[in-house]
C-alpha cells in the first residue's frame, strides 16, 4: 500500500511513518517543518520506500500533487494549541478546517477512498458521561481548537457519504511518549531544567487525564484500519484508566529525582477550553482486540526519560508555550 501521512515530521505523524515503513508499505510524508522536526524522520529518511514533500497543506496544489498515486491518507497534521487559540482566532480555521477540506478535495479528485483523521477528545468538553462513549453528548465548544476539529469531522463525514470515501475518525486523549514536544509533561520538564526547586502549575491540579503512549495510539489506528467498513467510523483512543494531574506531577518529579515546591495558579482548569476530565470509553477498540501495552504511569515516565535524554527539544521555546 502507498500511504500519505500529513504532519509526517510531527509527534504522532513520525511514529506512524516509522510503523508503516516497518510493515512494508510505501510512505509519502508531507510537512511544513513549522512545528515538525527533521530529527523525527531520521530513520524514515534512510528508507527507499519513503519520500517527503516539504510544503504547506494550506496550498491546494501542493496537496493535490502529494496525493497522486496514494491508496489512503493519514491526516495527522493540525494545530494542537488550545491555550493560545483566542490569541490567533484564524489559525484553527486555516490549519484544522481549511486544510482538512484541501485533503478531502484532493482525495476526491485523485480517487482516494480512505482517510484516517486525528481528532480530539476535547470535543466532548465537560463530559456528563464518564467514561465517555463515541455516541455521548457533545458539549458546547469552549475552545477554537476543539471547535475546528469537530467542524473537520463534519466535513469528513459529509465527503464520506457524498463521495464514497471510508473515514476513520480517532478522538484522541492525551497522547504522550518518545518525541512528545507539546503539552504539560513537556512544559513541566522544561521548567524543572531551569529551576529544579519549584514547579509552577496553571490551575489547581485537579484536572484528570487518560495518558496513552504514542505506540499504543498507532496500534489502535492500524487495527481499526483493518476492521472498519462503514462510511464513517469514529473511535475513542485513550487509556483504560485516568489520573489526576497531581499524580502525573508526582511521577514526573520522581523520575527526575526531584522534590520541587509545587505552586498552583488558582482554582479550576488551567485555561478556558481545558476540559476538567478526559476519560474515554475505548471499548469499540478493545472489542477488536486492542489493549494498551503501557499504563498511565509507565507512559508518563517513558516521556520524561525521552525528554531528559533529548534536551535539544527545549531550545528556542519560551516557557508556557508547550
């Protein structure tokens, strides 16, 4: 099979590229390198079955050319920043909605019949059912990022039903692991490198998350690809348990052998649009035989170990912009 992977130099994208190549497929990657890292494609770049287009997915011609001869698309490129979305209100529309339309329209013109899309568990908002199933109620959207992902899901479903495309939509929980360079684990590790005696935490630390290692995430997508037959298939992808943020902080500081003073920013979530609890019902995936290989604590500790061994990832980023 010949796959296109958008965001190929990103966190989940680069792991997906490596896995597809290991499974014997041909892979075309596309990335603008705005947030992606060349280093993440070091292994892939040695393979004769991998090629990379450096370009902007906002440019339709670039997308159309990249889709030539492709059997299926892993659309993993996105703006993932929730916290600063209101500072750049156009960014989520462009990078998550318009870009997704570009992918879908290029697929239609090239006759590509399968898309795998990385959505977010944040679309459930302040979920009233825990763990939250795929058919659970969708909350009023409080972040531009989650709103844009939900809009992208709607476009994908409409194209699937209108043009005979098979869509696999993955609502991802907090994905962590090697090459993770975004989110609170990254931010906490960066802080503790600068001042190991204290850790500043936005909010009150009571939010709950279900961390999942990136390798388990890729396993889930590839297993679903083998079994999903409906025009539109939605899968929750998250750990089978969850923990409070303060628990993950204890794992991070323990792995770094530090005992910093924890300074909390105030009551409630860290910022507008931050869901207080993300705990997904992933039974659709487990019914197919999927089981995470790493638990919450092991996934967090693996991430910390990777970041400790790769301090170059922290260079050039201001604190709080994880």
